[in-house]
């Protein structure tokens, strides 16, 4: 299985956010897991998808960070 990575620019385009937003999220510790490879920030697709899954909501009144299937 090949490991797929996105760089900061690619992830910003995927989420329609600025690269500065992703940089801020990394500093605040609220971004997906990332790696620094030879000075470049990259995100593994598996971590991006896990982060997106953790953001799923079933209601607008659901507290942030609570899984949709939590009881």
C-alpha cells in the first residue's frame, strides 16, 4: 500500500482554507498530524481522513470534539 501525502498548499486547496490558516492550526495544535520532511510540512492522507472523520457532526448543538456515534 502506497503512502499518500499532501503538502500544505494541496491541503489548503482541498479544504478551501488559506495556507496561513493551516499554519495557525499547527501552532495551536488543532490540525491533523503532520510531518516535517527536509523542512517541508506534509500530511499523510490517512491522517487527513481521520481528522475529517473526527469533525463529523450529527447536530448543530453537538459539542465540538464529540464523536457522532458516541453514546
